[in-house]
């Protein structure tokens, strides 16, 4: 059909013409390059042609006709959840996820709001990991017999006691739950944790759960402060394990030691080099939030008051974030922020947050960033973390990074999108913010926006980014969907802070010693006519390379990867290359950081798919904790290293030398590294 599939001008024309080139309609609506085995679609005869002969990708399926595009095609298995019956349903589909788009199939709305891949899991805020493939499972609560729980539940039935190792707790405390089994459990008997006021008849309205195994007599739970009384409950199936759930045992009510315990403590840079935001959360907004700080931990001689904010379900864009319940929105508490000013450069400060009425946090310390390029800095960078210990990779990353921050002078941390994976489940934000406190309370935690924080399709009037339309940026290409679970970044903008030189958390820039860092958003319009593009170009143009010789840009979705991508993902990478790559090359960007794919990959310095001496080095760092990718890679000359292991990166820079190192979490060994020189 044409000879050179790597010709960007031809590929771009096909993209911009809705998949048409030379009066030929292409099935995928974006011809893919050589490593993705592109194919064309002729709607007249419904025939498919491969445009190259890469036999290693035969798993893509046989493209035979519009009606039978190979059930083993690249889309594979689309897993969705039917909230009406809480059943896991598997759909085999091939037409660009058509049955799963926007979570609808045959008029039924599916809970995920979007097709889900094999990585889909139901994370628990109290550290329990579940898969929607669990069967039987509380995901199928009270569906077996068709009866309602209340129709068989007797409030006078005898209920045994679950013993707990503590009746009051603090964040991260482990509570052991024990019991004496009287018979073998059903395979889907479970112990769940509940708000104490949830009716005992409501077995399915848990925060988290763990199945009871045969002969098991205890389990451990890592606590988070949800600012309300909680209770453990043991439920078992009736009717020889085929009926509905009955309450077998319950614990006493357990409560936080301090409902207003200062939690979620974290730092961020302000507009000026002498500013730091200190943020934390409590249950009440009654008293003025305060930070006491000083040059040693014994004399906190300075103090600064702050401001308070919160959000409700009605502030967000769509379900499930707009619905109340333990597995949906819960009261998030009150977020307090104090801006510390006139801080000395490269100086260590000790601080605590809280007030005299409700109590104070522990004392933490941070070192302010240097004021000039003359001092070297070390940064940590990663993306796509999720929850620990639900995601084993997230736990290992937190452990490794905490050790490095305590033992090394880390200037700041970059988290390149897909932060908590809460996706409308409020308690997961509590769990994530608790998880990062050991590192984020010690070094500024600078976040960029990802699809799982922002993407939505309705409720645009609630969108804090100000993007036009009901669903923000929704071009005729890409796979922008409902990935945030309706949050549309509302929890993000209330919990995190950034310099105000752009558009809030969505795009902004800051200096760290000899590095200028620009965060841009791949979830918003980045085309030449967009406000974001104009801002990026203006910021690039204004960088003083004599003061910050190194220029790093970062955003969530990948501009380059040799890992096999879905069509929607590939469309976005093509457009990023079309619109932003020339801009980055023109202004001599050194490194482009991104994530989205759960893996690591580094390119050569490159431009337009070719290695060039003065090009941009692209580094994919989505390996911080969320389930790793297992896809195959193509062989391309610009990809210099890739793997699919949990890890993190460090970036050391002085005036003339930048060294990026990728570490594996498993043994903290160096897996990849490169050096750039000025």
C-alpha cells in the first residue's frame, strides 16, 4: 500500500484524516509502525491485509472480516464488573473494545467505566489484595440464593466474639484478629472491616476483607485512621455454603487514639526558592492549623498558621466518586496547608504540625533546595505506584526509597502520574497518603497528573483544570476514558500543592539546583492551538540555561516505547511525537520522563525515531508498584534498555554532569544507568 511505514508525514496524514489515506480506509484509524504489525481495513469487502510480515506477532489473530476479526485478536479478554449483581463478567471482543467503551454493553453500565485488562484488581485500603477474578468472593455478595440478606438474618442469633489485639489504634499500627473456629469455613467465608454504624445485616458494605482459610485462627490488619469507629466482622455462607451470608462473630468497636491525629504529612515546593508547603489532614477544622519549625528538634522557634480545605462527593464529576459508601466516597477529613517562607537555601529544618488543642505530630526534618546551580542535587523519580502492601512492588519501592532518603540527602521526589489508583474509592486515598508519609514528610513530593487521577467523560463543570467540555480532552483518537472513577482530579488538587506558574497541578515548572523541571499533562489538550502548548513553549523559551543548565520535562503517558501498545495508546504516542517532540528538540530538552506503562525503558538521545547526538533521552519509569506489564518488545535501534521489574530511579546533577540510575527493588542493584555531559 505504501513502502515506508515509518514515514511520519504519511502516518500523520492518516491520523489526522480519521484513518483515511489515498481513499483507503484503515481499520485501526491510525496505521501503526513496523513494530506493531499494522494492517489496513477495506470496508467494502471486510478484508484485512498485514502491511508487514512480522511472524512473531501472530498472536494478533487473523484479520478475516468485520464480523470475525479473530477472537484471539490483540484485545484479548475484557473484564468488567456488573454492579447490579456484583458479578465478574468476561467479554471476548476485538473491535477496539467496542462492547466495553465507557463501561456500557447492551445498554448495561459496568462498574469499571472502561475496559479492564488482566491487571485489574480490587485494592483494599487496609492492605488486602483482591482480584475481580476471585470466585467465589464477597464481590458476589448474596447473589447465590436470590434472597436478600435481611430475609434470613436473625438479630437474636448468637454471635461469637472476634478477639482483637488492641481496641484503640494509630495509623500504620498492626492489629491481630483471632477467633476459635467451630467448623470448617466455606471457601468464601470472610472477615471484613466496617464502619461500626454499618448495620450487621449489611455484609457487603465493608472497607476491606480477607477470606478465612481452613484451620486459620488469626489474621493481621494494618490500620489507617479513617477518623470514625471501626469493627471487624466474620461472615459465613448459609445453606451448606451456597446461600447468603450470616454473621458468625464480631469484634468490639475499635477507635483511633486521636480522631484528630495529624496524618498524611507531606511537603511541596512553592513559587519561590525560599518557600515550602507543609500539608496534613485531621478530622476537624475547628482550630487553626499550625506548623512549628526551627533549626534543631529541641527548639522549634518559629511558627506559621495555615489554611484548611475539604471536598464532598458532589464536588466530583461522575460515579463512583459521587456515590457515598465504604467502597466509594467517604468523608475525607480536612486538609490543612501551611506555607513556610524565608527559608535559607540548603538548610535543614525540623518541624511538626497540629495544634495545642488536638495534639501534635512527630517531629520531622527536611533540607531546603539550593539557591544556585553551584550545588549538586539528587532526585528520586518514578510513576504508577498504587498501594502498599496491596501492591507488593509499591511496598518494596517505599521501603527502598525511605532507606535512601534517611541515609542520603535527597533534594526532592518526582511522582509522574497514577498516584494512588483510588479511582473513586475514598479510603484508598487515606491509605496512600499514609503510605507515602515516611518519605513525603522528609522531602518535597512533586506530583504530575495521570489518567487514573483525571480522566472522565461527564461532569465537566466540576473539572478543576478548567478544561472545556463535559469530559475534558476527548479528541477523536486515543483511549481517554473514565479512568479516574469520576474523581476528575478533585482529591488531587485538595491534597497536593505546586508552584502557581502554570495551571495548578496540571502543568507547572520549578527549579532544583542546576535543573529546571517542567510538568505537562498528557490528559489535556497539548496540540498547538491549546493553552497548555502555549504555556509549555513560553516556559521552555524562558529557561535560563546559564542558571539551570539541565532541562527535564515530565508527564504521565509515554512519548516513546518499544513495548507493544494498544491502538488507543499508540495514537497518543503518535500525537505527542507530532506536537511536542519538535518543541522539546528545538529547546534542547535533556530528559523526558514518563510512565503509564508498568515497566522501565530508556532510549538513546533521539529525534523523530532516530538516534541523534543532540536529541532528547526518553525514560519510561512506570515500575514503582502497580502490576508490572508482561507485553513483548519490538527490536528498534533507539531503545537501549528495557525490563519489567519493580524499581525506582535517582537523578544526580551538577553544572556539567547528569547521571540517571535505575535500581531494582529486589536487591537494590543497578539495572541501568546513563550519563549526560555539558
